[in-house]
């Protein structure tokens, strides 16, 4: 049996992978196909574009964080019901965790999923030299299946024909199309603050235009021909996506324009362990949902929403009081920022946050931390013990400052060494690092148990 799937890879960052991926998705949708998007690596933003175009939740495939079996499990689960799966690469095709191996790279994902690869090449100021670039990617490893090329930033159809002839002669694979430069199709700056405009549909006309341009200059029939691949076997281990248990606890999850970046699998894993997820908005709701046994505040909290969340005093008070009463809480990324005393923006404005974590957060114009993290819990961490390890990713422009001694939540290790980070007490774990629950399922089990304990405590209080 066969199915259709394709990896859109790049020779490097900035060659136009996202533009072409979105355009191809839009064009495939116009052809009446059900399209499933995936993003290689930990990125939160590009999958939002995929979801907006395909109307199916895009998922991350990360071989460093998750390993082979989990990657296949997520891919098989996400692809159900789709006519074609389109995987957008990360960085350059061979770039990953280690410069001496393919670990964590798009190339590794293509091999694990046995997927054909379309290589995106920025052909500006090149003709025959483009063949040398493609030849280098073909010969570095014989494991990936580079099945075709997409030329980006070409000057004219004549320029494209020169590039096409050179690559096809020297590399023996088809160049299936191109996008011209100077077509006014640059994707708006990718930032966490852009996500709300995507979700409101403001970029739909842009997506439609991009799909039309792709259809004009890319051979979509050839793409479909290249994308045919053998059906993947089911992963050999237990699936993350077993039938959800009947809910035994209720966990409130912050989800709105300000808090919206979650790994979809994290939410589904919580449900599979018996959590009913109750969504609420820190922007507009007045209080936490009633009768909840836990709290999950992830997401991004872009600067543009700092004033609005700060002004919602009723919600901040509701969250602070619930946590102070013992509500088991996990906050990551923007959720961590939200629970601190204040957030200072790059323009100098400062806004009061929930006021639970003793410290303040300051935004900076430059990135302050990025990269994978191996995470080991600290003694007060009720979700992750000192004997356990999880994996995650850190990406933020903020720094946390406190003059009070605090208990750190965990110890993180990355390419630049090891550090203690985050904040924890008996019922709170919070920090900048974003966890993938599939890397340590015991975290979820411990959280459910803590929620049950809080549920019982509240029951005892009502009976007194």
C-alpha cells in the first residue's frame, strides 16, 4: 500500500521553506485534497500557518526530543484521514542537534518517515552553480531520498530554465517549479504576536494569493507523483493516542489570543490520562472555570497583550487565590511570565501581572535564550523529581529578575552548559522552558495524582 507525503527542506534558513510550504498547502487544498501539516523541530509559529491553511491542527516532529517511535506515532496519528502530508523542515536540511551527525535534523525526520524530499534552493545570482549545491546535498548522505527541487528567488522564466537544465543534467532529479523574486509575497514577520491575526483570518487573502502563485509556476501533478511513498508501519510501542480515559479530574487551560502556543500532544496526553480540559481566557474571562482541580498556563503572552491581561484584575485575583489555596499549577513560557509580579516591555512600560511568583520579567529587543533543553527536576518540583529527566525547548526575549531567594523548579542542560531555572513551590512549577510531555509521561501521571489530591481536599473542606 502507498500514501502521499513530502518533506519541504531547505539548503539553509531563510531560503523560503515556509513561503513555499504554505503556498503548496493552499494549492493542494484548492485541488480538493485533505492536507495535513507537520513541522520538523520544536517551532511553535510555523505550525500555526499550516493549521490556518489546511484547517487541520499541524504537529511537530522532533527526533531529538521524542525519538523514532514517538515521531512515527505522532505522524501516523496526525495523518489519519489526510490525502497528503506535508512536512516543513527546520533550518538547513542537515542541520540539527549535532554538527557531526543528522541527529534532530530534517534529514533524520525524512529518513524516519521514509519520505521523499523536495529541496528548496535560493537560486538568486546562480545558474549552473545551483547544480553544485544540490549535488552536495545528494552526496553528503545516501539515506535521505531527495526526489526533486524547488527553485526560489529566480529572476525570470528564462533564469529558471537555466537552473532547471543544470540541476536535471547533473543531479538526475526533476526541478518541478519556481517562485520569482520581487513578487511581494513575503510572509509577515514571524512572531508570537502574529498568531492572533492568523487565527482571526486576516491573512487568508495572502494565503489564497500564495496558492495561486504556486499553481502558476509549480507542477502540482509532478509533486503528487513524487510524494507517493510506502505506507508506514504502526510504531511498535504503546501509542500516545490511546482512547482517552473517562475524565477523573478537570484542568483549566489558558487559551486565547495571548496564550495559544501548546504542543497539541501535551493536551491529548493529559486527556488520555483522565483529564477533562476546560479552556478559559485570561484576556476576557472574569475568573477561572468552576470546579477545576488543576491549572495549565502555557502560551506566549506577546507584548501587545500585556496591558490587557494586566487590566483584568478579576482574573488575576481568581488565579492567585486558587493557586494560594493549593491548585496544582504548571506554567511555561508566557504562562510563567504571567504569574510573576510584573512585565516590563522594551519601550519601558511596566504592567502588573498575577503577582504570585516573587520577581519581575523584562523584555529585550534581542533573543535571550534559544535551544533544546534536557531538564532534571529539583527537590520541590511536584511534577518532575530529581531522579527524572524530561526534554523541552527554550525560546524567549525575556529575562527574570528577583531579589528574593526562591526555589528553582529544575536544572536545564543545553549547548551552553547547565543552569538552575524556573520557580517551584509545593503546588506550582513554572519557568521559561517548554516541556514536551511525551519525553516524561510520569510528569502527567504525577499531575493527575496531584489534581486528585486537591479534589479530595476540597471535598473534605466542603464536608466540614
